């Protein structure tokens, strides 16, 4: 399938995101002196900017691709939550309240950036258990109604607490009752959650090693891609496994075998923040509208190449992706 045609088809897809919503706050400034109070730089703030982070960034990527998008996660009516919900509403992302009485503030990650370099990050968040969405009979009925209206569900786990085993169990149980519904998971292996049999699993290089329960290769050793994929399929049995490998592109695995290894198409990398969100959003939407895993991966690879060229968390822009597709096609033809 032509990738430009595939991109246009995404407008017919509906996707629901479930996961750890965050507000990303950027403080942009300059440093001209060291503080007399301590050996630290004095930052003169030039500007502040806000965007959606975590699972909310997955949702922004989807809607920017033309996908009709809804999201469920932790977000309360504090200052950060209201700002985050406005960002989502402005992009026509529908927020689905889980009807849980949350006890912790909306998660905020503040990054101080000086002349294109991140100086530090400041996190505002509560204890993990206060963000949990545990399933119940009433919640499961509401979740089932929401899932029946979409073509795919993305579980975006940032290990902040929203994704619990009971929530995952409900998602997978409901999905089995809805023909053709795709469930995609962006995992955090440290959580040790069970999600066997999902339609799509998208770990990065290090997450894949953790899922496969393999040690990191020593300096100079080759990344054990084939063994990683084989073990993940044995342990989790995903229908499609796509491992993102940073500068080495991404690998597609089915039934424990690596069926294709795609090189990266990124020409320059300023910031990889949010690239994984772009990848799972593009992969899921593409698979949901009938693309093959190889076609979906090629489009996702091009989309990731777009976002890493921007500083800070930035969702993919459809018009920018269209411009990249020609370059991506040329790159793939050159390596075949």
C-alpha cells in the first residue's frame, strides 16, 4: 500500500487511549552567570510552553494524523489538569472520565531548557497507588461501551499507576468480545503486568531486553535481536511485535521470527522525547485500517523521523509527515 494513501486512510479510524496522562511544561531560558548562593547557573526565563505528555501525547499524535481519538486516564480539575484538558479539547480529543475519585494532582513534568540543552527536569506527581484505575462491574460496563465504538485501543503505560492488572484484564476480556478490535500495548517491563495475546506490542530496545529477561549486551557485543523476539513471543504471545531500536530503526517480529528490519530515516536527532508515542500511535492506526505490519512500520518509522527532529515533546504533524514520505520511500528502496 502506498504510504501517502495509507496516511489519508487514517481519517476513517477511531482509537481509544488508556494510560498515564501528563502535562509537559517547558521553561526556555538563557544562562549568563553562576549564582553567588551556590555553584549553580542562574536561568533567565524567556518563555514557558505546555504540551500533552505521556498517554496524552499518544492521543495528540493520533488526532494529528486525522484519527478520531478518545482518552481515559488520571486528570483532575487542578491548574495542570485544566490546562491539559484544554490542550486535548483544542485538538478534538475526547476525554473519557473513569469516574474515579483521584487523590493525587495531575502529573506535570517541567523541563528547563537552555540554548537547546536540557538543564534539568522537575517532576510533580503523587504516589503510584493514588493514580490507579482498578476495574469494577460498573466500570467494566462503561469501558465496554467505549471500546465498542472504536477500532483499536492503545494501553500507554508510563509506570505512573493508572494501568493496573485488573484494568488490563478488563480491556483484554472486552476486546475478545468485539470482533476485529486491536489492542496495542506500550509496556513498562518493571511493572510485571500480564498482557499475553495482545495484537501489538511496541517495546524499545531496553524494554525488549527486560521483557525477554535478558541482560544488556556488553560493550562491543551485538544486540541479541533474534533471541529477544523469540523469548518475548514465548512469554507474551503478541500477534505482532515491533521493537524500536533508536538509530538502528525498528524490527518487525511475528511468531518469534524477525521478518523485517527497517533502517531509521531520521536525518537529524534533536530530542527523542515522545518518539515512542508517535510510533505506537501510527502503528496502531495503520494496522486498524488494514495495513500490513510492514506498511504500518514504514509509516511509523517516517513519523518518528519527523518528531525527533524537533526539540521537546512534539506530536507528529500530518503535513510534515507527507513531506517525509517521499524521502522514506527512497531510503527503503536504496537498501533493498
